[in-house]
C-alpha cells in the first residue's frame, strides 16, 4: 500500500484539533511537514505531532520537502495564494473552505490542476457525510414529492463568542475576504446545492448589525478587547433552483443560540428535517395517506462520521482509484459565485443569475 506524503499549511485551531491528529492516524498518509506564518504555531504543531519539518513560508516547504499532497487549513484570505503555489509545484491539493475568493481565482486553480494532471478536493465535507447523501437520495427518489422550498441554517454567534476556547485574535474573521458568508454560509450553500443541484439565481439582504465586537469568555489576552467589524455580519439569501423551487439560508454571526432544525426541505408529499444540535437526527414527515401518513417518522440513517479529514481520505482514495474526488472544485466554484453575488445582490437590491454549474 502506497503511503502518501502530506504537508499541511496553516497550523491553527482546526488543524491542531482535527486535521493533524486525524491525518496522523491514517494508515496510508504520512505527515512530513507543517507551515505557519506564526513560527511558534508551526514549531508547536511539529513537536506535538512528530512532524519532521516545519516552516514559516510555504515557498520554503515546497522547495525543501518532498510531498504528494498539500492540505491548506490557513486563514480564508490566504487560500488562493497557497493553493496556487501548491498546484504549480505539482502537488495534489485539499483546501479548507473556501477554495478561493472569486470565480476567476477558482477557475485558475481548476485549470492549473487539469494542466498538471492533479486533483483538488475542496471543503466543506458535507457531501461526504452519509446522512447528507441519504437525504439527497430521498429527494432524488421523490420520497417527499416535488421540492417546493427549503431552509438551512449557517449561523452562530460569532467566533469571538461561539469558539470560547480560542486564545487567538478573532478580529480577522471580520475583515474583507472573511465574514460569515465565506466562513459559515459556505457550509449551508454546499449542502443545499449538493442536495438540490446548482442554483439558478440569488437575491439577498446583508449588512453590519454590530459595528464593534469583543471576545467573550475566551480568557486570553483578547478577552474584552474591542475591534471594528469591517465586513457584513448578517446576510440572508434566497436561492432559485428553477422549476419554482426555492431555498432560504441565513449566514450570520448573530445567532447566540437556537432551537429547531438546521435543515428543512418541504415537498408536495412531505418534509425532511435534520438537526445536529446535541446530536444528529433526521426526521421524515409523510403527508399522504397512501404513503402511510400523515405523521412523522425517523427513517434509518447511516452512521455519521465525526471527523474533518474525510476529505483528505477521499482525495487519497481518488488518486489511488483514478477518479475525481467527491468534493469537486467545480462545486466549490459554484458556491463561490453564489457567495459573491449575495453581496452584490444585497448592495444592488436585485436578483442575479448564477452562471456557473457543477
């Protein structure tokens, strides 16, 4: 069995808590290098996970270490530059979300990978989740009839509130290039387009609801230190999937807590409802007597894996099997277009067509 040499760039919380330990546990993956522009972070990750090489620049990593795959878990604004350098150096790529910030950047990455015979796997991981695949199958098989509309939650109370164990500066999430659309909305948009298919158009409302924020409950040096919000913290969008099928998505740092499902899909013959708060549960409402309704049931669902690196595993499997990864860069590009057009639609107060597909 071939062992794939993996280098990771961006040794922050998600890397240390999820990707690094999970990749290290894989049978056919070997962590050979880590890079972070904060020297202490790179050194800490290398020492904690027994990684032989650490760097503060991806250029040095690519020049000095032989690897097969680069895993990009850096800050959102850095993804495109890191991803392009990895591909240009001939490395397969797994990128945390989003793959890039614009459709043009995503297209450059896709074309570079194709020209070099490389594969890209693009987070989020939701279309690898067995429960999401099962919901997609139910929708495609017409279990709830014609889908009329759906709603999906992609919000929390903000990184300065929600991620209370973080000791790092949360203010970068509120800079241009980040924000809840690119940080959180990307999850819901990947999920709903993965289930219903490519969106045809989008309209949105978006703005800054709290101009100044501060970390709450982290207990570190950033506790209570105010910072200016420079990107919209509350965005609400309506998607048109064609055939009079619509979806509503909230993408905000304005939800301190919630009750109710994360995802609801309303059809002519029933409803699919899913929640992950306090665990994962999927419920099905059958509306028609001939389907055994009306009434709710909990259909048998596959076990849900609780690890982030399933995208890395699928990339390795795709390389071995000579297929495309499940998390395609074309899907990522489609979502990137939607995210950018949410801002544009809100500013211009109109509905915009979506031109990409997957």
